[in-house]
């Protein structure tokens, strides 16, 4: 018997042999486009559940809209540039620093990167194929291909023309290991809870006597980054903060601290008493103090107290230490106060040579982030400038790629002026539909409201170079195409990477222009994906514009500050303004109209999945065991479809296999065994047929409405209930009709099941493409594949709420009846005489109840007085009564049903089909059992498809016991 995995692999071969995916795209009209953007992953690691769940969404939605008649092109992409690849090559070559890279050679380094980017592409293709996702991976775009990079240059140059690109100096987060800046949204990807050492430091005042009347006085300032203290140039007081002077009763030393912070510092201020009047910021402004360190003691206009509006008393002392090279507030305050710029830490995170006591120490070493802070604190303690120290737990940013603690560093960078676009960004977001809905105004909308200018340059090597050339006098030329560069330089250009471009210069108006060294943030490349994958506007211009913007994209919630954001910013920039770079009928538009945000897939215990912990099952092994459809259904019905976390459970996949995949398989097996569909489309009047058809069309209506709204989980979940109705109610209650000797009865049942399976195969196709294909093939669908069919239209005329409500009542009545049998230990195979319920039901419903509960007679709306043989059960207003008295005839029939069950099990074991009639031979000493067989012979023969029954002993008889009586039986084909 074939496993579910073997059956799915047969479908994979079938699809490929007949080019079903390609046909599903090409056979839809070219002018009826549904555009889908596929965000490119890195191929430098193996695919995991996070990729699988994103791939699933990217398969389900395009399959659905294809069946709705749209042409949905699906082309894979590879993210090839950036720190992820560079970090891998650094590890392979044991390159520790940027100096090591440059010694090794940028040409060699970049070529190593190029050779590594698709290291695991084969594994990706295998996983994507096996899970049933349809996407063109043979013609994948790559962000490292010159046509892609050229389109990125075009995007940059268009923003340049609009005045949205600028070079400037700002405080940004820098990775000291990678020696490059990070954009603000990249910083949000790497926050961690850490324990640092905070320090409260004494800054000894030098002019306090004449200003506020105190000698031997210091002002207290608190910092969680002691390594920034050698760069201190100012202290900042708050405008509305009240300060007090505290005097030590023994030493006479005075310190200044915010009054509202006294309670927090109560322990450290033991022995101090308040003296004098309170002070305001105006009293402190102009106070000067001794530099903590001697390295920059001659810095002009420094070492004084100023006022700043960002100072508060939520933490610390109410006084902020200012080092303008580190932090945006500090940087802007330094400019305001005309302080000569001091940067005592280099881009690689080490102290510069002027800082002699700590020369070349890393300020935030990855292996021990507090190590240097402790050295600084020791220095201050020795110099009697430390007031107190304390461990401090807080959230601190780390490099999202190499996990190194970041430093906030004032440096030069190139920026996209996102703040100029903020109003239009918010308007364009109003045009989009988000699943879950709260993302639109919540996580994404709030991020847009607080959007800052985007730092897009990186001091790295493997990436798209900024298309900027500069002359010696600082004049700048931005290039937007390869042709333009070839014209200016007179050189043939076939590769746009840094190690090629850096050597190209050109002369213009008597000036020589040389390429600047920076490369673009890889997020700028991925945000350019809609244009660059088509090499727009250099090629495929009409094709691109016809399908812009995208109807659909999907990724994880981290991309609200990554890919979703960069797509949105660049699309808004390119479609806004008086002369938009991309003309659209609606003016300025977002890059996408509908987006699904998935949550994170965690291990079953809620921890992050990690290979080293071996805390999750291999995806391909799970698929091999339960099939891709079970995995797909488990994920598509999970909370992860609504940006919630999912603790992955193999048991959950197994349950989906049992509840839906295996149920579908059993239903299909029943159809193949009993199906006698003649091709007639006769409308059945049988209540079960009317009911299942109504349920089917209601299912179609729900799935269609929810899929149109991109609510994949709500669309797919009703399938479980429908499959239970189809297999456990409709088929079970219709078995006798399928076996009926009356051809008209048979044909009605067969035609109905055929119609149901035919339509169902299409409804499940987006979610479970393998099961859908097997059903479609078995029922003889019109097209070669179910995935070439059109989406089924539900018919309002087929919906019958009255029948559905009545059948719900019937099922509840049956549930109570079975419960009564179970409580009183009466098997369902034992017929009973009578059953009453207090619901008024039509005769055909009573027949279903009688058949299901195995009773001879059902009476509704009964008010009959019941004796002690009757048992009753209630559920709300519903009341049922069951007669448990079993007479001789009922007893005999029950015995025969037990015997029938045993023999049919034996028939199945021997591989007999319904067309095989048998001869039954039996022997028993139990006279009562003999009598039952004699009296109920016709019932037994009909139940086991027997041609004849005889008594006698032969070899290889099976023995069983029925109510204590032993009988031996044997069957053979006639």
C-alpha cells in the first residue's frame, strides 16, 4: 500500500511531466494580471519552518487567484548582498577586521562572496518543491546581477533628482565589528535584555563659590555607558527640574542632585543632609567643572553646565553627561553650544590613541560587553570621582547579523529623507489592507508616524555601490544607468560591484570624478525589488506598469520594519511629486495593496528553534511521515497566519493528517469502491443529498469570502467540520443507498458524492494541492489537473438553512441517544425497539435517527408515559427517551450484527471486494446461536454478501465468542 508521501511524489512527477504550473500561468489572460512580489531570502543557510510558513502563504494565495482566472506570475529571487554573506566569508577565511579584508584584497573577498551566495540553493529548491509550492526558481532574479543592480541605481538616481538623497552627519548606531552604520529599523531587529554597569560620577565644580556660594562641591551625573565619559564635554540640566545641595556631615563635601531623585539615592546619600535653598536650572547654567579625564582638557568652550529640554528625572540624577559623538541629543546639543567635535572612539569600537590609559580597548567587546566599563569605573574610583556604581538591566541593541553590541556614533552617511515623505507614507498606508488588521494602524502605522531619515550607505564591500562620483572640490555626480557611466568614462561596464566600479573615474567640466567607497544598504536593494526584478525601466516597462502596484505580498512581522517598510518608502518616493518617476492612474500609491503578516514559528516548548538544541523535528522528515498537505493545513490554520507565535508541534501535524488528509483519503477510497457515477447530473431529492449539497455550497461561500479578504485561516478551518460531516455523517448514513439494488437510489447517491468531491477538490486546491489532485483525477475532472480548473461558484439556490438546522437537531438527538446507550452499556449493533424525542421532525429525519441509533421506531413530539425500561436524557430544551427492553427477536438480530461485523473484517483481510460473494461455513454447539442464524439468515447473507450458508466443520476455521457462545466460521469466494 502506498504511503501518503509516495502518493504526493507521484503528483509532483505528474505536474512536472505535464508542465501544469507553467500552463496554470500561461493559460490565463495576459491582460488579467494578479501581481505578487516574492521577497528574496538568502541561500547561505538551510530553509526552516519560518521560511516554510512564508512560502505557504505565497503559494496558497496565488493558487487561489489563478483559479479565479488571473495570470499570477511567480518568480523566485535570491538576496545576494550584505553583511550575512560577508560574515560567512570572514569566518571561512578567518578575517577578524576590515583591515584583514583589505589586506586579503577586496577583489578576492567579493569574488569569494559571489561564489558562496547560492551555497544551499539546491536544498532550498528541494524543500520548496516537496512542500508543493509553485514558483519559477529556474529564472530567479538575483540582487547581485548587473541588470538588477542597474535598476537599483535608477531608483537611487530618481530619489536624487527629487532631492530626497543627502549626505550628512548624524548620530547612528554602528556595529564596531562590521565597522559600518545600521539604519534605524535594522537596529530594532537586535535588541536584547542585558546587565550593564551604571555609574554615578562626581564632576567637581570650579566656579561654584561665586555662582551659588558653595566650595568643595560636585555635580552628580549618571550614565549607563561609562565608556563615553572620556568624551564628556558638557553637563545638561533640565528646565523644570528642582535641584538640592547635599552636604556630608563628616567630610563637608557637597553634591548637587535633583530633589525628586533623593529617595532613589537614599542608600548612597547616607551621611548627607540637605542644606541651603533649592536650585533651578538657571542657577546651574554657567557652572564649570574639572574634566574627568585629561585627554581633551583643552577643548574650547567645554566643561560647563547647560540647559536641555530632553533632561528628565525618570532615571539617574537629573543631570545628563554629554558626549556629542555618541547619541543624537548629545550631538545636536554640541552643535548648539558650538563645541569642537571630539570622537574618542573609532568606527571599529576602540579608543583612539589620545585616550592613553585605555588605548585600543574595545568599548563594547562582544565576549564581555561590560569589561571596558569596569576599567573606566576603576579609574574614576581611584581618582575619587566615582560616587556610586550599580548593575543595570536594560534593553540594548545588537547587530542583527553578527550579534555584536552596537554603539551610538556620530558619523557621516548618505540618507533618504524619509521625513519629507511622512505625510504621503501615511496616506498610502491607508490604501493597503493588512492581515491582521491591527498591523495597519498599529505596528506599521506607528512606525511610519515616527519614521526618521534612512541611512542607506554602508562602509562595506559586497553590495551595490552608491552611484555617486565626487570631484576633489566636493562636487557630486549621480549616475542612473550603465549607459551613462560608459558614456562618461569611455569604458565598457559589465559588472557594477565595488571592486570594479571603484577603479572607474571620468572627467567632466575640467574636473575628475572618482567613485565614493560606500555600498548601499541591502534593504535598499530589497525595497527596489518590484522594479529591479524586471530590470525596469530599461526593460519590460509596459509589463511592469500594467501590474503595479502588487495585489499581494507576505512575510513575517519583523518585516514591518524591514522589507514592507522599504518597499513602502521607495514606492511612495517614486510615485509622488509633480513629476513622478512611475506614472499610475491613482497617483501616489503604495508598493502593495494586500499584505499578510505571519508570526514566528517556535519550538514546542516556546523557545527559539536551534539546531544545536535539537528542539524541533526536521521539516522534510515530518513531510515524509505525514505528507506536505498535512503540514500545509497545520500551518495555514494556525495562529501564525495572524502574526501570532506558533509553538510547532509534530503532534499537531499528525492530528491534521488524521482529521483531514486521512479522512479525505478514506472518503476517496469509498468513492472508488462504491462509485457508480453514470454521468447523470440528476438533482436528488433525498434529504441527505440536499443537506450535504447545502453544506458544500455554504463551505464554498465561506472560503471564497475569506480568501477574497486574505484571511487564510478563516478560509481553511471550516474544511475540518465539512469533512467530518461528509465522512462521518453523509457517507455513513448513505452506505445502504450506495449498495441498494434499486439503480435509481444508487444513482442519486453516486451522482451527489461525485458532484461533492468534484467541487471539493477545487475548494481545497490552494491549501492541499496534492489531495485535491488525487480527488480530481479519481472523479474525472474536466481539465487535466485540478489546478487548471476555475474556482467553483457557490449557488445561493443550493443553500438550505432549514435543512441544515434540522440536521443539526438530528445530530444532537443522535448524540444524546448514543450517550444513553453508552451509559447503560448497550452496544450500537444491538437493535432496540423504540426511541422518543420532543422535537417535531419530518419522517425522513426520523428514519435517519432510527438508522443511526439502530432502533426500530422513532417517535417525535412524544408525550408517552414511560415505564422503568425507558431511560431519558436532556440537554437544554432537548429531551430524548430510549426503550432498553430487548426481546428475543431483537437479541437474535444483535447477535447476527456482531457476527456480520466479524465476517466483514475477515473479508477485508482476505482482500475481497463488494463484487465477491462468499460461502459461509460455521459450526457451534450453542443452540441459541444456531437458532439466531436460522431465523435471521437473510439478514446475515445480505450483510456479508453471502451466496449461501451451511453448517459443518472444515480446516482453518476462525473462532469467536458472542455473548459467551463460541462459534467457528470460514468463508471462501463462490
